[in-house]
C-alpha cells in the first residue's frame, strides 16, 4: 500500500500507511511506533506524531512536548531525600531530581544538610539519647516499684515472709543501682540486671 502524505492541516491527502510514534497522554513519554493506516482526510491518532524520537541512553527517556522530542533524565524508582528534613520519597515522574532533594541518604535522624553532604547534629543526637535513657530508667523504676509495693506493705504490717523479705531486699538494691545510673555521661549504658 502507498505511503500516506499529510497536508498542511495534518490530514491524509490520500489513503495510505504512515509510521507514527506514540507517546503517553500524561507523561508524554515515547511508548512505541507502529504503521497506521490513514484514510483520505483523516489525521493522526491521538498522542502520536510522525517525528521519530531521539535514541536515548540508559537513565534517560524521550518525551514529546510542544511539537518536538526532548531527552530528559529518568530517575523513576529512585529514592531521594529532602534536604529540609531528611524525609524519603520515591521519584515517579521523568525529569531531574526534584528541587531541595538529594540522592544521598542521611545516616541518622539528626543529620542536617550542609549544602554538599549530611552532617550529624551531635548535640541533638546526645539530647535524644539522654531523653531515651531517662525514659528507660523511669520505666525500670516503675516496674521495680510495682514489683515491691505489696512486699513493702507486708513489711510495714509485720506479715512478710522470709522469702519475700529477701526478694524485697534484692529488688531494693536493684532500684538503688538503677537510680545510680548516670544517663548524661556515656552513649552506651550498662543497666543493672533484674533480680
């Protein structure tokens, strides 16, 4: 069959076959080509053109915009991180990395972007470590207090057994050891063992 020729309005002057290059309606990404039969007076199908896309390298994609093909970076599926707060997001559209993001992952939740790399805010990290240790210390003391409360009442009433008195003594020594733990000095704390 003869090749279709288009007039200045993009309609076939006579019936024939024409190779068309298709692109996605939303992303404008090249999706493939095919030979299309055009009847006389009929134009190209939607989201198609007769201009061949450029050959793209790995990591790039061809997009059809404003009547011509563009080659743009394709980072879809990659994870990038906000330089404002370190939050992660996966890229879903073709193009360069979004503004205010980097492909470099922060090492800790206390990292701050210095313009070229992530730098850990050591004072914020230490303050968080101290809060975590203080909370753990409080939880251990609460657990021990609830464990010893009944024995202390029995001791005051003079009805505690020798076995429970020995257990109370061990738990009270444990409480003293936990209270003595310094949470602001070391990054690693060795907590006393429970009786």
